[in-house]
C-alpha cells in the first residue's frame, strides 16, 4: 500500500509557507493512522513524501529504493514488530532516525526501543509532539554527520602528518647517508694532504689545510649524529619487557672509565621493567648519565637514578650535582644540535638529549628537566610499564 | 716459491682505489692490486674474458656495493653461483651502514662486511687489517688456474 501524504493533506489545508520537504518511511498497518501521522507532520511544517509499508519485505525494499530521512514505526503490527525494524535498521549500521509511533507503549517497551536504537517515541494520542521530535532527530543526525565528518577530516590530517613525518625521516636518512660518501673523500684527502705536505708548503697552507680537515671531520660527526637521530624513528627496534636494572648495569660498565677519571658515583633504586627497545633504553641512560659526568662542577659527580610508578608509566629521574641548566634553556636543550657551551668548553654536538627525547616520545613518554635545589640538574622521563593490553586491558 | 697475493678492488671511485693503494703501498706483503670500476668489468676480470684473458684469478675481492652497470650484490651473487669463483673470499667494502645492505651481503655469501671509515687513518687501518688477516692468518684455497 502506498500513499503520498502531501496529496492527501493538501485536499483540506493549504501548505504552511516555508514547508520542509521530508521523505518518510511509515511502518503502519492502519491507513487512517498513517494519514493522521502525515497530517500531524504537515501541520508541523513538513511537506511529507511517505512510503507506507507494513511488513519486513516491503520495509527493506523501501529502504533501498527510496532511502528515507526518517522512519516512523508502529510498535504493534499484525505481521511484524516495530522492534524488529529498529534492530534491522541498526544492524545494517544505518544512521536514519527511527521514531516509534504507538497507540500504547509501556515504560519497559519504550526503554527497550531506545536501547535497541530508536531515536524517540511518540504516542498516537500525542501526535502534535511529532513534528518537533522529527525536527530534533533530523538536527541531531546532521550534528552527528558533521561530527563524524570532522573526525574523519582530523583522522585524515593525522594520517597525512604521519606520512609527511615518515617522508621527512626517510629524506634525512637518505640525505645523510648519501652525503657521507663524498664527505669521506674530502676528509680522507685533506688528511692525506695534511700528513704528506705538512711543513712543505708555507705556514698559511698548513693552517688552511688544517681548517678544511677539521671542518670536514666535524661535518662527518654531525652526519653520523643526524643518522643516529633519524634512525630512532625507523623500524627495526623490538619492543619487549626491559629490565632497567640490567640495562643500567651495562651502561655503567661502559661508562666506567669516564666515571673513574673524575671519581663519579652513581646510586640507584631498584628499577622497574619498562616496555621498550632494550638498546634504546640503554641509550637514554647512557646519554643522561654521560651528560651528568660531562657537565660536572668542581666536585666529583654524584648521580642518582630513581624510578616511581605513574600508572600506566614509570617516572624516572636522573639527578646530578653538576653545573645545572638555567631555567630559560629547559626546552631548547632538547632540540637537535642545540648547545649551551662553546665546543672548546664541553665537546659534543648537542644530539644526546634530542635523541633521548625522540626515543621517549616514540614510546609514548615524555622528558623534561626540573630545577634542582642547590646546584645540578634533574632530568625526568616517563616510559610505559607494559605493552599494549590484550583485549580487556588486563595488566601485569 | 710463494706468489705475491692478488687483490681485486671493485670500486667506481678512483679516489677510494687510490686510498686502498696508498694504504698497502710499502707494506711487507707486496700485495698486487688490480682494480675495475664496475660490476660488468669485475665479471670480465674474474672470468678472464677479453682484455683480462691473461690476468690471474685474485685471492681476495674487495667489493664496493654501489657500482654502475652491475651492483656489488649482483657481482657477489654471480660469483657464488659460479663453481670457479665461489671459493674466492669476498670482502664487502662500502660506505653504507644500512641494515639491509649488511644483511643482504651476508645472505648472498659475503665473507665479511667492512664499512669504509670516514677518517683517513681508520681507512688505512681497515685496509691493512683486511690484508693482514686474509693474507697472513687465513688459509686461502689454492688459486684457480
């Protein structure tokens, strides 16, 4: 059975001036009730084009052939149930508002309808409420669509950003890799010149060759550092449970000569396990403790490594009694190739903290430096205590 | 009488070939160095074709990866597929530190992978160590006729 609401309604009343066109699908076995619904909508300012159906086959067919803006479903039908229509629509993932229109609907049934995905319900003796209910349902659907659109746009932008970051990584890696070959020739041959011809040309020549050779060697170190930095973001690292005690032990062994030289002492708590790549965790400790040794004050370095839980992470701290960092440099020290001291004062390229930051952020943590009472600096960073949780978020 | 060791350097960069020669010049082993500039030349040399008809099979190949015409891995693969050439040890000598280059080289049958050091003295030391290791400590297979 099919009727066009506009035709039926127009016989008796003139259309309100600014009528909103509405494609509706009515699930209704009673033609009179269908007419009343259409009329109520008409009076509320809708110019309705309605398909009226009363069983599943006709309902699904109408959904396909005339996709409605709203479904108005009677709760009790002789051959089908309004509830089934709700389930069917939502099972298809459809976002079309569905409003239950019923002669009588108990609280339990009403709640169940909403639970199954109905947008709202209207009793047949309160049809004057229907236009407003439809209007709100349409508005909410539009808002949902806008929100979904915004989410999709955002997801796409995040995607693009990730891709462009990956491109940049790749570029930095390839560039620094390919730069090495010609630079190696410059370095090798200026060195060869310096060795073979030292004292055989004039004093200026020796000096100039020295400058060229020094510059080339420094650039080589920079490129190595850049490679190391860009490698942090590349694949090839295996995440697992990393026992920080054994990592720290290895790091301290490798730093032992430097520590002995200045009488450095490193104390540490019992450290936890973190979810990360072992080599990268070692690099973090190596760089932070290495810095604490390098930037020492008059006294032999006293360095403390601690960890405290900050669920779901662990918060580590590496503090020292060294020369410290002025608060205004708390951010810049983590930027690639940022140095606070002349190369002659403290050697290095300013890559260590940048690598720490990159590793830590790749693992979802963060690193910062806190002012330390007295002297010295206190670096803090977080690392996840465990990997992605399986299914229900069970944690070990 | 013990013949002088023969080294084949496969490298398209004359500057590197010169550095290898410099590194071994005046050494005790008097290693004889031949060099070719691309992979196709390398195969011609090893198979003693055309102008290389009278050259000797090398005792060791120092092979760059990034070569014109036929790259280092292809040369390595061709050598390992040839019964006459597969016993000649191959030392990969490349600037590349790419994991995939290292892994592929060993997979295809490189005997070792030596990174070309940036520093002159390290470069010399690396080449001299290769010479010392392969021509002093290693028992090489008899040279093919």
